[in-house]
């Protein structure tokens, strides 16, 4: 859960003495003075109680828990909803549509950053986009309710639910860069430890919401609330066989969506109730990233006509030196994180291709797919569980021990990102071997990737442990890297760009699926190929992903060898 790790946002200076320490334009100084004036009374309370968490955070943390409850309640049931209710019968197509939805969720943070930086403050942006989020959930709930739409449970129109999902993607993605930053805005610069405590609570709220909803939502969806349009004497197996599908676990998706809608309404109500105690940072009136683009164009133009040092000074004279430094820092960071989409493309398969593999495996203890060990629950429970387990161990024990023994440069943030990619590639090597084991354990004559295996689904918990360890190394380190390697005015934009890498990875995953497994499965469905003739079995696809991730790790390694951290660069940043 890449967008949900600790997105630290330094508190901006809140007194006029700090303003002289920054290379800011007159307009930026005016805005910071306006911020100080708007929050004068609230800041006085915070200064009088610097060791106490601001009251405002107790409205923000429950809001984040509720919103993440909604998002992680949708993701484990989305693939089967698309497959059984909306007619995306080919498994790879359902996975591809799910990846498109996830990609949109990680593209829209740029929209949220633009709105909050340019037109509205973070509070108004969160409220506005949360309203779109709730409207999307409402549309999804109503249009997926067969009796409300007057159709059978498997004959729903795609239009309404897909519009609802689009609105949800705009809402959940748009508020991503705003909520944690709004939480950071509630602290003064003297409250460093309070800010750290807030992000720990914030992070825990994300994972508590994910743990609960990823269990409850699939359990509700697995119940059968609506009758299927069966012919006389027909059973579910016979009804779904022509579609190339096994019988579904249930059709209670509308009830899950209704529950999630209610939670999101409650989350927004709690957040809105705290409006009187929030510190508000006024919008800059322009998107800082656009300013950096203008500065970059000016610098490039000057660079064509003069030496690097002269181009630097000339651009600083027209755009301020601080803006030039931040622009160059941002370019260096983009150059250092560009392999990240490959990691996210691979990582995203744990809720797609791995879930498909789990449907072939045996549920232990005499349980079935509707239980706690069902494929819809497994990933969305064990991923946050292992994050809560691994992240504190790495941060509090592993990293400090390595830094103390070998020095901070030996295993810095870039090196940890490389390690995460290597571990992810190992996870997919192991998953490919398990998929081979699963297929080989099926009865003779049964088709690969669809047969029922004797291999226990508990083996997938091992896979989730490995991929989550990779996520902790890669994602948390990447977030920290994009935070400390850019200037204060670029942190929100850079956080949005980091989330964008996840969105690109989701779209890459959709394209890979369409070009490989989906193409082969469509050929089989159309009678153009036999299943034994296809190239892209699930095992081969997993080997492809392992190779891509390992190749990305090699590229990241060479980037880490040449990258000079911001703290070690010359003051001119040349």
C-alpha cells in the first residue's frame, strides 16, 4: 500500500524571524505572514503546550481510518465484482480493469495537489473531493443493486458502476497528498516529536482501517442476497460454465458498498466537525510545480547560451536562487526514482494474479473461500499485518544497527530501495515456483491455471510476507527519499509525483496483462487456441515479472552509485 506509508511534511516556519532564513519571493513571504496572522490564536495555544498533541489531530486520524477502511474495503472484492457482476468474464480483463482503477487512484493526487496549492486550502480541498468520493460510492452502491436497477444480479449495466469507480478514484486520489500534509500543518516547528508521534498514529490508523475492512467487506460480499437468473433445473455451475467461470462465492457486493458509503460519510463528518480547531495554510495562488517548470525552461534556455555557472546565476536573477535550487533538486530526484513504476507494476500483482492462483489452492482447516483464508481476504489482511510488524523492526532496530556499525552511507535510502526491488523479484520467483507446484498437483488432463490443486493456500502467506518486506524497504525509503531530497516548497508536489509512479505502474500492469495473459485467454475463449497451446500461462507471466523487477533493481543500483545526496552537494547545487 504504497500511497499509505508515512508521508512526512515538515511544518513551515510560523514566526517572522524564520522568514528571513529562506530565499523566498515577496509573494511567498506575504503568504507566510498571512498564515501566521490567520492562526495567531491557535499558534499561541500550541506554543503554550508544545509537548501536547494538537486537538485537531483527533479529527484527522479517525477521518483517515474511515477513508482507508473504505478504499481497502473496495480493493479485495473489486476483481470478482467486475468479473461476475459486470461481465468482464476473462480473468485477465478483470485484473486489467482493476489495475486501471488503481492507476487512476494514484494519478489523481496531482489533481489534489494542484487544487490545494492553487485555489483552495487543504481543508476545503479535502472536503470537496471527499464529497465526490461519497457521491461515487453512492452511485456505485445504487447502480450495483439489482433490485434498484430492475435487472438480474449478473445483468447489470457497466456504465453506472464504472462512473462510480471513476468518481471514487478522483476522490480518494485527490485527497491523498492533502490529508497527511494537513495533519503536519497542525504542528509548529518546535513540535518535532509531536509531529513524529502524529505520523505514527496516522500510519497505524491506515493499517487498522485496512485490516478490518479487508476482512469484513469480503465476508459481506460472499453472501448471496439476490437470486440468479437460472433456467428451470439449472444450477450455478451450469449457469456460469458458458462464461468460462466457476460459481461465485456470493453476490453481496451492494451491501459491502453500502457499508463503505456509511463509513465514508461518518469519516467526513468527523473531519468537518474539527474545522474550528484546524490551523489553515492559505493556498499559494499558483501550483509550485508549474513555477518549477518555468524555471527549468528558463535555465535550459540560459544553459544553451552560457556556461553552467553563468546560467545558474542568470536564472536565479529572474526566478530567485531558491527556486532554481529547488528545481534542480526536483530534477535529480525524478532522475533517481524513474524505475519505481516497474516495482509497483510487479507489486500490484499480489491482489490480482496471486489472488487468481489462490483460487486454485486448498483452504485449510476445512474452511472455504468465504472464510478468513479466502483469496479476497488473504492479501488485504496479511499485507497491512506484515507492514505493522516489519516497519517498526526495520526503523528501530535494523537500520540503526547497520548505520552504527557501517555508517549511514553504506545502507542509505537509495540502497534500501535497491534491496526492496531485489526482494520483490525473489517473491515472484517463489510465486512462479509455487504456481508450477500448484499446476503439477492437479489431476491429469485438467487445464493449467484453472484446475483445483492440493496445495494449501497458506503458502501464499509466505509470499505476502516476502513482498511486504520488499515494500517496507522500497516504499517507505522512497517516500523518505522524496521528502528529504527536495526543498520545503516542493515536498507536497514531490509526494504527488511519488504516488504517480504507483499509478504509472498500475497502467503498465494493465498493458502487460492485455498483451500477454488476456490476449491468450481471449484466443482460448474464441476457440482460436487450445489452453495447452497458450504461451502466457500464469507461471510464465510470474517469471516475466520477476525478471522485470530484477532488471529494475540493477538500474536502481547504478543510479544509487552515481547519486549525490542533497546534504553532500555544493551550496550552489551545480
